[in-house]
């Protein structure tokens, strides 16, 4: 049985190496050593008394046919296992413990509060293979913040925005009941739409609005989503007539809004967060009041 088992492992190792490459852990030297051991055992065990008695009870051809059939079955199982292992996404291979996750989030939030944009981005990048929605939406935010520090029309900014969208999409697949996941998916989709022209931006706008609203439903105190919805309403309220015409031709019923609706969301954001948002919304609020008058 030792001889057969080694022979099985030798052949399975070859097949497994072809399928899964370096992930299998079978190096060329290991295969050669296993091959040598198998050959030695094939020669030495031939003279073992039990093996000799066993051979004499069956025709030699039948014996080797049985060994070959058993080998092929083992190889088939190992090949299937190797294919499954090779195809398994890396992102699904690391699950964090609760204490470790809390530590990571604590460190990330501290860096964010200190405006350590680059450090936060680099820190969270080390957890790309983690299966945590809380980490994923923070990665989207970190990529977005880093992108904002780049030149407005630079390729680096574009790449980072698209990277942020991928993180946001990942967070949504991990937990679609998380308010910040919806919020950052909407934010990143809106930013990416800026690089894809008016047609795509208008198409994305329906999705953006929907996810901001879902974020508010999941967290009624989400001032950021309220403010972003205010911006969304303001953008479509002041959209030029020719852009509306083009949007109407393409989509039939383009998104519409009013300055009153925009002001409503800005006011809700201020009520929810206090003076925190005043510096951001003062421009839009004054513009809305001017348009309403």
C-alpha cells in the first residue's frame, strides 16, 4: 500500500501542478524525489513475501490494471480539488475575527479623523482580501479622498475613483443593509460618471438617487446622504434646457427636481448634524433661496 500511495501522490502531483501551478506546493525537486522513491519501492517491494504472495494470486495484467484504475480515480479527485482551489477568489479567503475587525476599524477611523489621507489609504489596502463590508466602504472613502488630492484631470485621479467604486460595489455585495455602503456606492458612481460623459452620468443619476435614499432609510440621521441628495436635486433643478432635451430623447423621462426639494435636504442635513455642514451647504442654500425667490 505504501508503494501504491506514493505512486498516486506522484501522478496526482503532476496533474495538480498543471492545473493549479505554484499554489499546489509541488516543486520540480519534490516531484523528482517522489518519483525516485516510487521507483525504488516498485523494485524493492517486489521481493517482499506478502507482496509476492499477493502477486501470485492474480494475473499480473489484472493487477496492474487495477492499480492504474485506482490511480486515475485518485488523480481525478485531486484535479477537481485543485481546480476549485485555483478558481476560488482571493477576496473570499480571509475572514477576520471580531476583535481584529474592531481594532482595524478603530485604527482606520482614527487616521480618518486626523486627515491622514495617504496613511489611511495604505493601511486599508493591506486588507483587500478581507470579507468585511465595514472595511470595504472605508476603502471606497479612502480611495475617494486620495483621488481628491490629485490633479482634477489626471489619470491617477480617474484610476482612484474607479478603484473606489470597486470597493463600494464589494461592500454592497457583503452587506446591502448597511447605510454607509449605499452612501459610498452612490458617491463613487457619481464621481465615475464624471469621466464617462453626460449620457452615462444621467443614466447613473437614477441609481445614485436610489442609493442615497436607501442610505437615509437605513440611517435617518445620515446627514451626508441628505446633503448629497440636496446636491443631486440642485444639479437637476438648474440643468439647462438643451441638456434636458438631450436627456429626454435618450431616456424618455430624465431625472427632475426643484430648488425647494434641494433646500429641504440641505435643511435636514443641518438639523441632523448641527453646524458641521453649515460651511458646505451655505453656498447651495443661498443659491436655492435666490432661485426660489
